[in-house]
C-alpha cells in the first residue's frame, strides 16, 4: 500500500540568525527565526512524512512550546519522524521538495542537502530530490522577509 503526504513550512528571515536548509548551514546575511534551528525544508519533509502515515503533524510530536526542542538540530527531529512512521510499518519510497527563496542562490548546496536528508532518513540519495526557486521578487520570499519549503513524500507499508 502506497500513501502520499505533503508538507509546507515557512519561517521569517532576520539578520544575525543562521540559515540552515536540509541540514546544511548556508552562508547568508539573514537566517530563520524559529524555536528550533528553523530548517524549513526538513520541517516540511517531517510534516509530509507524518501526514502520509496519518500521524498528525510536526507540532503534535515536537511542539514549539516544549523547551527540549529549543534550538534543536532538525535532523534529530527528522530521524525521530522516520522512526515514528517505521513503528507504524511504513518506509520511505521517495521525497521531493522545493525551497522558495529569493536569496541566497542555493544550487551549490543542493547535493549536500540531498546527502544530509538521505543519511538522516537512512535512504539512498537517489530517493531524495531538493529543488530551489525564486519567486521573481514577489511575495514575502521575494522581498526576503521569509523563506518557505514544500515537500511531497511517497511511503509504503511493509508487508507482514
């Protein structure tokens, strides 16, 4: 049995914060404002995975009012989400994702993001797609006020 899930996340950008996407720190003058490390890409993937398995969402499992998640590396949360779906007999078939940001240009970092996500999920890099797009200077991403990410995942149930 196959199941599809989608996820979306957005964070405000601010000077003096770090920018982490797909588990990779990106040099930039602005970073995300968040309770955790603000990795919008991984957060979108987590929501997609949990949603595909009908296991609620990232806020249910990792609430932003829980101080144990303050400044946490989002790869830790992703690993836990993969464990959660695994405990429900699901495994990842593939992940497809898109980051929307006017700046910085993300092409040089995409392969490393795919590697980090694949390693964290214990899957092959050819099962992970990360794309980046600008919004042609439109909207909050285009004005560099924030950054967003979208993810779609396909999971399957283990045969018992």
